[in-house]
C-alpha cells in the first residue's frame, strides 16, 4: 500500500493543514509530520517484519499503545492478529486512525484511553502482543506506562518498543520531533526552555530516558529483555558516518543562529561538543584496537554504534510462564 492510497486520511490531513493538495506543504517540519502520517502503513509493515522473526503474529491478541495514525492496526490485522485494538489519548489522532481503518475496510477497534490509567486500560483485557513505537518518550510517567503494559500481557506475551536515542549523532544534529539542533543533549528542564523559546504556545512533551532505564524497569517486572537492533556488517563504514555527522554538528555550531538566551545557547554548544569528543576519543581507541585486538575492537564498535549511531533502540520484552 502506498502513502497515497489512504483517501480519508489524506482528506483529514488536508483539512487540518488548510490545503487542497499535500504537495502544497513546503515547511520542513510540517512536511516531516505529513510524511510520518502518510507512511503509517509502511512503517507498520517494517515493524511487522521485525516482529515476525520472533513471534507468529497469526492468532495473537494485539494492542498498539499510542496508535496515532492506525497503520500498525491495519498491518497486524492483515497479518492474522485477532482482537486488534489501538489506544491513544489524542482525539484528533484517533480520528486519523479511524479514517485509515475505514480506508482499508478492516475491523480494528480504537479507543481513547490513557496507558497511565490502569482502571481504563484493564477493561480491554489481556494481549499476546503489545507495540509501543515512538510513544514512550511522550508519556509523563514512563515507569507507570511500562508496568501497565506488562500487566496487560498474557503469559509468554511480548512488548515491542522503538525508543528514540537522544545521543544518536543524527538526532543531535536535528532531532526527530522538531528538527532542532542540540535539543536532545539537554536535560529535561533545559530542553523545555529551548523548545518554549521556539514554540512558546505549545508544551514540550518529550522526555528522553536511557536504554538501561527501560531495561531495568522491565526487568523489575520480571520481563526478559533483548535489544534487537541490527548492527551493520561494515562497522568501519558506520563509524565513519557517525564521525562525519559529529563533524557536521561541530560546523553547525559556527552557524547556530537560533534566538536563544546566551547562557542556554552556551550550554547547548558545550554539550554537543562534549558528546562529539566522547565519541571521537572512543573512535580513536577503536582504530588503535583494530591492529592489536580485533575482538575488543568489534565489541567497542558495537557499543559505539548502539550509543551514537542508532536513531531508535528496538527493545523486545517477553513475559515468561
């Protein structure tokens, strides 16, 4: 299914943006949001293909937490999941999901429910598979969200999450939510201040946590966790790409013209440079190890790629018997 075979979704999006054609949108941020919306089914297919390597989707009860544009519901219902359910707290996004479900003539159920409200979500029953993609960073209390998702799993159930990595070099250069330079390296309070200087009328609803934060909290709920990101076979090439992106970040500092308070701007610059230096020091260590200890070099490359070269961590958590 192409992006443009979703006529009801397209109609709602054009109404939302006050346009008569998707091609009218020229603002880079608006274009990014539209591309994200229109790619909803395609993105669902990518996730389904990953999950299919770990679980047989057919016959599984399926829940998408933060279903947004509904594409995952379409893909998993077509893949044979049963009792396909999506929840979101944003009524406008739920309208988009309903439009996509109607466009595809499917039967997925969509509800306005808050993953933080255990009483609300308990009404839905239990599931064999839960996805939560690019959502957990928007939740005020991620630990509670994790606990509630675990409580909704059947035995042998699985949670699949894609979680943005704040220290990805490409996200430091331009984050995946607002295309702002350096915002991801800031602690929450300063990131809020940065965002509010640019978008004063809106709330900055993004909170980044470390990969270990999610793993540790899921482990406390007796979940078995695996990070299943694929590491490129050509690690040298990937590390060169990361290094090149940090070089771009350092050049961007010279033209960093966003109108921020000087003290905040200084913090952004210092933190970006710090992350660049951390990578470069470890990258230099890797280059030396290549000639003295290939095993250690390979392990260090994996660590650097996972920390700085992966935009989204892919986390799989299984509930044992």
